[in-house]
C-alpha cells in the first residue's frame, strides 16, 4: 500500500541512501511519477517481469521529503471537491489526490476541475 511505500522513501532519505527498490503496484508507480514531476524524487523505473516486478527509485537529496500527513487511511477515506483543495505549506508541499482520471496532485486536479479521495500531503 502507498503508506508503507512513502514511509520507506522517507526513511531511506533520512538514512542518506541514493535509491531504493520496492515491490511494484500501479498505485505506487503513479504516486512515484507525481513525486518525480514535482522534484521530490529524481526518477522511477519498472524492472523485472510480471511475477517479480520492482520499482527502482532514485532519491533527490536536494529536495528530500521531510514530512508526511496521511489524510485517508484504509479505515477512513476522505473525499473532497476540487474547490476544497488548499495549498500545502504555503506552496512548498504537495497534495496527492486519487481522482476518476487517476492519481494527480491537488494543483492539477484543481486545473482539471475534478475532485476525489485526498490521499496524503508531502513536504
């Protein structure tokens, strides 16, 4: 699940690692792509074949993930319309939303005028 994935990335950055490997899932890959787009990660690649696919992630030491706030959990899911998305840490953070058009940032969801499940904030 994406919660374990993000904690693994944050812990690796705090330990000073340059990259990590994680089990592949479509949701984790989509989240990693958004984090690459906004500079929190350098790059993400899919390695291997179907039974043992992995994600190889290169961390960005210049813009590490210093904080996470999980808005939705498996037991409590938080939904909102695009007009309720606020900036995170004065624009220095990022809100990730699961919409009907896929995983995207809060900024992109606002531009496309689509709401959805608010997953987490990262800064």
